[in-house]
């Protein structure tokens, strides 16, 4: 019996792979320095809070932060207090005490060792925007505006030229009523974009002294329009629909038939999975009253309590539809398995016969119309399956997501501990309430080391940051944002409607979910990191360009893309997929990048994340996948000559963790696309 590859000792292969990810210096992990006692700008959800919204004891947060710095789980079991009181909360149906409150999600996961790809400590994210900065003001204005826009049709979030060209998939004209609804919402989108464009960050008036590359990817100086409002980066540079086709289309088969795509079924082996979501009750937001907000900050399981009282409170019973309104996008990312959108995309691409990267072996005679470079003699009599076929790809989609989650958990809990938008909204509410409710120094018995009450110190912090956006302390103090004041006025009216007039002065951020944000800090975002990891994997595995350099298209130039109608009313579940011809088509790369920000910004629409949570986390996930693929290259025989070309989300320098074992690229080189070579090194195209 012949022994397998005695010249490639398995232990040495594993050691060489480990060296790729462990050689090099760990980067500095730098927070934004907003972690200031009594910690109004930090993530404190789940700790006990006073009626004024401040921590009952700032030392609780310090114990919490200390617990996130070690792998040892004992601090969370013994030293870190959690859950405050839930005044006025109806806990009917929650029989056991454990059902009453939520717990933090994997706060020490970033310290767990990974056996593939970069260690969480070997990658990093730049500091998040500081509270009081122009960028933070723009992010909060955007999140508030997203909350006000949840029941607008997604068809309206694109250039008016596309709205005017919408038709049925059979070519027939859509009804006047349908066109009128979409045009009405498109006018709303235009006004929202025009309003946000006057924020100092979007005008480019204030840059907060950040490096140019960071400002560019965070939209500094970029005017907002219906064509780019609430969008991300990396999509095609011409007018396109808001939703990635991968969010609405079904598998079109090898013919890539529009009518089959419009049926909206993803082929899952012998099953078909509809691209539909549950319909959340329209115009219903949560946490718009102070008691509800405070109970959730104290750790109340508000969703569990609501479901126990009324299982039909959150959703229209039995109703499912394609993602027709922005609220549907928030619903999708509420309960999704984090990698499912990318698993669906992979299944669609496999079913429709999209070509793998030209330098992935076995495909030359089986799938490719042209032989890939350096083809081997056996390439015409082998077919991909366990290697470079569907099982390999589908496993990788899930595999990179788990590594990405560990990396982002380190950033969330151990480095940044950034407050969630719902907590930032409470800061604006407090300022607009005249430092109410209960901002009376005598009401607090907690004193800091200077002898001042925690509430007095928090008031000073708010006066120098949040209050400056709308209430400058003197004529010389810059930082005012009239747009934010306009949006907050609309929020107050919205919240008054939500509370049926019983509460007239609430500037809290309306939340799409009863429980608000998850039980972990905002920066980075788990959904966005997984999105970056999974989309990068798909861009590496499939070819993004033909041999002549022209892009691979998901929708060919001049062909029709799919756009969901908004329905006759917000609760409608009889949604029709419309079509619009795209002169320049939709590239595969652009639609995959769009899928990345659809999922990531869907969390922003829900009110649980900011824009920077998306973009910086997506880049983190991108780095994780490239690192994993580097190591996996060493598992293949050198004569396979495997390579993968990866277009990056934005032009950027690469972290040192990806550059070990080579001389071609350095941490100073700005690259737009990288090739992962068969020896695990990277090169620029």
C-alpha cells in the first residue's frame, strides 16, 4: 500500500499554517476615550440603573469592564452585578425569575483561542466616533431618521429615474395607485436625504481630525441623495435598487430566468425556501417611554414578557412577504441565523452555474468556458465536490462566521464598550427634558472621588458634548446641528403618537424591537462582521471578472432587476415583485457588497447600531476570511496551484496579521484587490 505524501508531514503543515497567523506584532487596541465615570457614554445595559438613567453605582461598570479583560469566566459569575428593578413592568407569564431578565452574550468569547485564521487580538478596529463629534451627531441623526422611515417602501430608496421605470415582470405597466405610493415615499426619501446632507459631517465642514482613508469610508463630505441614503459602500457606481437581488430573488436555474427568479424560491436541494419574512405590525415602535426604556436598560426581557402576554403582539398572524418596507429589513435581521443571507446567495450562485475563481482547480473542463492559467492534465477528468465544490463552499460560509464573531466580541466587550443608539437617544432625551427626569443632585446618593454626585458630573459631560448639538453654551461654541433639532422634533411627535398622546415629550429613539438592542456593546457589529467575512468568502470563491477583465454580472446590462412593491398598506402580505431595467446592469461584486450593507444597515434601521459599526466591522470580517483562506492554501498540494483573487470592500492597507511570510506587500501599501497565493502569501493585482 502506498503511503500518502510522506514529503508533506501533517504536523509541519499545521505548524506552517499557524505561523502564517501568529507571526508578527499584535496591533495596539485603541478605544475612543469616552469611557469616563459615571459612564454615560458607555455600554451599561444589564447593570442596575437609577430612575435618572445613570448607573446605581459606577463601580458596577468598572467590575463589568474588568471582567471583559480576562478569559476567566469567574468574574461574571461572582463579581459583576446585573439587572436592576423593573418598576411598572407586567411580568405575567414569565413564571421563573430567570425568564425576567436577559444576560450578556458571550462577553469573554474574544479571549477564546481560534485554531484557524488570525487570533482576535491580532486584528483591530479604529476608535469609534466620540460623543460630541460631528460624526457622532451625523450617525445619530441618521439612526433617528431611519426610525422615522421604517414604514416607507424599499422601492422608494433609489433614484427617481428608476422609480419612474418600474413595471411588472411581464412587462405590463404597474397600477397608478402603486406608482403613486412609491413616488410619495420617494419624495419623503428625497426630503430626508436633503435634510441629512446639511449635517456638518456630510457637508465636510468638520472632519474630527481623522485619517483620510477613514473619513472616506465613513462618508465624510458625501451629500446624501435618494440614490445613496441609508446605503453602504462597494456597490455599483450607477443608479441601482436599494435591496441586493440576493435579498429578493430566487434561483433562476442555469438559464438565469427572470420569471423563475421572480418566484422568489431559493433552491435548497430538493426543497425550495421562499425569500419572505414575517410581517411585523406596522407603525409599532418600542421603548418610546422612559419607564419602558429604563426597564430594558436594567435587563428586562421585554420581548419575552410581551410574547407571554400576547404572542401576536409583534407580528401580523400568519403574514409573510418579500422585504417590501424598511421595517421588513429590520425584521429579517432580528431573528436570522447570521450567515443565512450568504448561504442563500451561495445556493443561488451554485444553482445558476456561476463560475468559481479561474485559479481554483478541477473546473477547467467541467464548468469553465476557458481553461484557467497553468491548467494541469487532470483538470478535465476531475470535478469539484469535497474540494472546491458545493460542500466545501457551504461549509466555509458558516466556518468564517464563527471566527468573525469571536474577533468582534473582543472589540465589543474588551476594547470599546460603546453605548448603543438607544442609550444615546436617552442622552438627547435628557438634554431636551432640561436634564430631566430626576436630574436633581440631591436625588442621588452616589458620589465620585471628588465629592460630587454622579448626576452632577454626568450633567457636565452632557453639557460639553450632547447639548452642544442643539444648545450651544455661548456664541463661540461650534458644533450646533439644526438638522438634528428638526429630526428630534419629528421624533417627539412620532413618540407622542406611539403613546396615544399620553406622553407628549419623549425624544427617545423609537426601537423596532421590544427588547431594543442585544446584550452586548455596539462597536463592532456582529452582523456586519459576519457579513464582511461571508461576502469576502463568496468574492474569493466565485469569479468576479471574466478572463478579458470585464465584470461578471448578476443582471446583465439592459436586463431587469427585481424590486418589491410596497403593498396597499403597511400590513399587506400580497407583495408583488416589480422589475426595472438597469442600463449598466448589476455586477456580481456590487450585489454581494450591497448584500453586506443590506444586512448590516438593517440593524441600523432597527435602531441597534450606527454606520461606523457597519463599515469598520465589515473590514474586520474581511480580514478574518482572508486570514483563514491563507492558512487553508497550505492544506492543498502545491501542484494544485490554487489561487483566489479577492476584491476588497474599500482600498486600504492590510493588517500585519495578513502579511507574515512575504515581502511583496507591507502595512503601508494601499491595495484594492489581493491574490491569495498557493503558499498562503498575498500579492496585489
